[in-house]
C-alpha cells in the first residue's frame, strides 16, 4: 500500500514513516547535488539566508537532462547520495526533513535524521524517464551557472519513493536483504 | 587505401550518442525480462517492473533512459588501410558535442579533476583506439555513468592468489558497491595484462552482449559461477533485497607477467549502453 505524502513534509510526518514504506509524494520538492550542497552549507556556516526555505523541505539529489521542447523536465532519476553525506547533517539541523536519492548514507547523516526527525527516501536509480513523468513543473531558483546542478523547484504528483532509512535509523538495505535471504532459506 | 571524410565520423558519433542514451540493446532488455520472470521477492519484482517500464518510455519518447548520460566512451577500430581526411580525433569530439546538444543529453564532464569547471558540451570523449586489418572503421559509443564507475576497483593480486583470489575480489567489489551502482548491475572483469590493460579489459567486457559467453569454456563457466555467487548475496534490485543483484558477468583476459595477476572489476548498471556502426 502506498502512503500519500503532501508537502510541506513536517517532522511529525517524517517520524510517522518506517523503513520499507512505499510512498507517493505530491507538492513541492527541491533539487540539489554536490555543488549546490556545498554552496548551501557555506551560506549556513556564514549565517546567511538560503535561496529556499529549508524548513519541512524535501531535497531530491538529481541532475536532470535538459528538457526537450514540450517537456517540463528531462530524465530525472536519483544520483548516489553518499556524496551529499558531508552536507546533509547541517541542512537537517536547520529544518530539512526529507532526502531522495539512492545508495548508502553514513553514520553522521543517520544520527542527524534520528536527532531531528528526517527520512531518507529512495527513488529507483536508472529510471529517469519514468520518474520525470511525475514532475509537472520545474524552475531554477538558484545557481543557474551550475547547469544540471542548479537548484530547481519541482512540482511533483504521486512521485514514487521507498523509505530506505527512517527517523529511528532502521535501514531497508539491511532489513530487505535479510528478509529476502530468509525467504529463500532451505531452497535449492 | 580507402579515404573516409572526418565529417562522416562526426555524423556517426553524433547519431550513436543519441541512440545509445535513449535505446537499450535487445539482449539487455531480454535479460532484464528473464530476470523479472525468475525473481521471487515481491519488492524486487516491483523494482524490475519499474525498470522495464522506464526503458519502454525511453524507447517510445526518444528520451534518455537515465539522466546520467555519462562520459562518452568511444571505441574505434581503425582499419590499417583507411585514410581519414582531417583529424579523426577532432571528428570524434565534435560528434560527441553535437550529439549531446541535439539529443538533449546531460553535460557531465569537467575540464580539470580538481578545479571542476564543466566543459559545457560533454567533451572530451574517452577514446580507445585499436588498429585492425581492413579498410573500415568500426565505432562504438558507450556512455558510462559514474554512479557505477565510482564503485569499480582494481587489484594487483599475487599469482599464488590464483582463481580463488579472483573470485573473492569480484565478490568483494560487488558487496562493497551494494546499492550504490543502481543494481541490477552488469559486471565487467579484466584479468591479466598490466595495471592499465586489466582496467581496459574490464571496460571492454561491458561492450559484449549480455547473452554471450567468453569463447573459452573455462572462462565461460567462471562467468556463470560468479553470476550465481553474486545473485546469492541477496542485495537485489536497488539493494532492497532480492535475487537479481547482477544481470551478467563478462570476463576478458590476456597474458600477463610471471610475477603478477592483475584483476579489474568495472561495474555497470542496468543502463548498460552501447551502440556501434561501421563506416
Ligand atoms: S549508475 Fe547507471 S542507472 Fe544509476 S544513475 Fe548512474 S548511469 Fe544511471
């Protein structure tokens, strides 16, 4: 059963989700990759204002392909998240509640998620053509010079994700694998 | 001597960049479908269904299968009886530049590994030349995403590590990669040669169709054995658990030194792209 999520995504919303839940997100999310994260964290360190409100925000780690005429956005699947590990804790501390990416996260990120109440979602890596269909509108809000890495405001409808790590630190990469291996035990 | 215009090369590279990024090859699609049919774990079935739907959308709409349209790896088999009018190398880079612009592909190349300024046109291509008999040029464009490239490793094993050492290393690389390279993956293994040649062989192995086997039965069996062992790890599609961690293991090997046993593992994802054309 898919859980419906409507942004803004509060800390209470985040705490209600469990690793393995499949969800459909509707509302506004923001894109940012390595270079944009670096700039955002520099602003945080200097105590300056960010180009978007980080409170109750979901950030999607993605660098889309250019939109073809008639498209809202090009192919837009997740990038590998560990490259954002150095930056995510600082953004979670100022209110970010959701991240969408793929792949492992480090202990510092998980600790911040537990402390403040945040969720790490996975979107299916390598499914950028499929995922872009759920993105209805995209506009650049900052760092246009970064091209594919600019920060975009996305309006999404029923964007499919799975909770990989929840706000208690439960991790689908561990539990899912375990469940599969148990399901085939005794076979062959 | 046969004369070929450099502009012909540019045209072919431009077309292949777009084609490879928007359309997976049939062998790969058939392999993904076959794995879907064998998959018993419901979560994994759901992910594989998304992957199939995704490449179907890409086919129908002529859009990139994945947003990481990669570095353009270009393999060029140049017949020794061919003369290219103009610069072959410039023609290839120009083809990449045109293909990535016209195909609405992402520009993912930085001009310097440390100052990291985007070149804006996805050049330079990574070019691998091979001199062959004949009067034709065969060009293969294989866009390589870095989610999977970053999970690749090379190791200089000792000869005494032998076959077991090779198997252990391949499994270790796949285990450490875990969910990061968008499993299900295709695993290219290069064994032998020198440090750099092993890596080259591993990359070249990824060009071989996933329904093929190494021509020597020993290595063909090793490909199957490694695939089975990888798919017993339980990592599964996207790392959410399941049987389908890898779609195929392809091995290439060559002679090496009495003191060495280089092994390289080049990981690719379910978006293993390559398209070829002969001029
Ligand atoms: S690893 Fe492959 S499927 Fe995943 S984002 Fe990179 S190119 Fe795409």
